C-alpha cells in the first residue's frame, strides 16, 4: 500500500516471546485471509517490534508494498524453523557452557572474574537472520513510500536504558523519552540480534562498542513508538494468553530455578503490552469525553486492535517437550523437574511442529474475533 493512498496511518506492534513469535505469523496470515489488509481505509506502513517481534516486524516491513508476500515469507520462516538454526545444540557446545557456569559459580570469586554470559550459544542465529530477512529491501521500501518507519527496541546493558533503533522516512525525527534513546540507523542483522537477546538465555550483542540485550526488558510502553511515529490506528499482537481468574493448585515445595526463570521471563517479556493497552484505552476515553475541539490538546485518540492467544502456550509446549534437543533438555532438567521447565520450553521450542501449532492458533483467534477485527478495519 503506497504512502499516498487514503486511509489512517496504521502501525503494527509485535511483542517478544522467543519461539512464541510464531503465533504472530499465524495472526497476520489470518488477517490476510479475512481480506482486511486490503482495506482502502487502512495502510500498515509503520512497524514496531521487540525480541521475536523484531524478527517478524523486519520481515513485514521489508515487504511493506506487498503484505501478502511478506506474510507468506514469515509463515514459511516459522513453519520450517529448527533449534539448531537459533542456538548450538551439540553436546560439546552445551557441555562447555555448563562447565563454564559451574566454574564461575564455584571459583569465580577466587579468580576475580567470570566468563559465562548466557546459557546458550546463539552463533547460528546471525546466519539465520542474514539468510532469511531481506534487510536490503528496507531502503527500497522507504524510497517507494510504502514504508514509513521500522523501529526495534533493545536494552543498553551498561546504562540499563532502552534504545530504539529507527529506520524511517527523512521527515521522521527522533523524539525524547525518559530513560530511552532514539537512534536513527540502517537496520541490519545486529539490531535484530540485539533486540532478540533473551536475558540469561542468549548472549548480549555488541554494536559500536556497546552491549545490548532483549528489547522487552525496558519496553514498559510498547505502543509509545507507534504513537510517536504518527499512527492513528495500532494493531498490537502479544503472545501471552489472558490472565487466569482462578488460582492454580498450590504447591508445597519451593519453586525451582526453572519456575522462577519462567516467571521472570513472563513478567519481563509479556506484561508490558497489556498495561500499555489499558493506558491507551484510558487516554482514549479521556479524549472522547473531554475534548471539545475548541482548544489544542497534547493527546489524540488512537484506535487499538489487540490480539492475544486464546491458548495457554505453556500447556502447548508440554505436548511438544520431547522435540527439544536432547542435550538442551538435559541442561534444563538441571534447573528443575520436567514439569517445572515447560514455561521455559515455550520460549525455546524453535521447532517446526510446535511453531506450526502456534500459527494455527493465531489463525483461529483471528477468525474467532472476526467481527471486532472487521469493525476496526472498516
């Protein structure tokens, strides 16, 4: 959709979640199948992503002039993904990482330094991103006017500030936000790697002498970049199921490291978009109630379509837990029982069958919400 077509500027905001990002591919496929992406009143030309959402946003932005082609490429990527394309799964690599962690925890204080940086070696991921994401097309999409901006969030691990890597039209100017830096740049594999560096699991990424980690860590307002980039409508796709309304069965034993890690990842990577959407709805209600059009206002109404999973991905991961590489399962069992690692597994199950199931769930959730979605795009 060209930038001179009539219609509301629409941004797509995709949150993080490791292998759960496959769900977003299914949602986009479902939207395409509904036909709403061809609506003359809406044009998606602004893409915002963090973590796995950075991968998906980059793919779709590189095909901004042909959403259908971009969605097909995204579905193909997730449908064929394997763990060894994301991190090393050989015994030697996993074993050496475990030995380093054990050494650092036991003797790190005595020797005055540690070497371990992450649980997994993600050296294959750079090649995977380079081969599958057409970064060179971002420039041509901007020149053609099909793309307004692509923004990927990361976290500066030295200052603990958030960073937004931004590639956009010449008239897109950086804005100010507390504890954040907006950095115009030409987005490449290193920026997606930085945004996708899940804390503790994946190593940090160095760019120009600075080390960056997952963008979800500091991304407390994931809709903010889209709004600052001028979006009038926002499509937000998260990868967390609705919160439980009934308490889970009580456990008498203390939680394992795996359980605690799963809870921390869940909070860091998945909570913010829910909070930010609640905030945007309050602002919209205030604008609708109080704005009379007689004086300028610093707020404006932004319509938000929020799509989230109907299924519990931890339970889905339990079905496919045997498809995690054996050596990775072995390491994870060192963090807790098999039952305790299922939450963690849902982030690391880069497997075609698991991801294929999430794609199916995404398509089904779009169909279930057909009425609200068509009203949003109408």
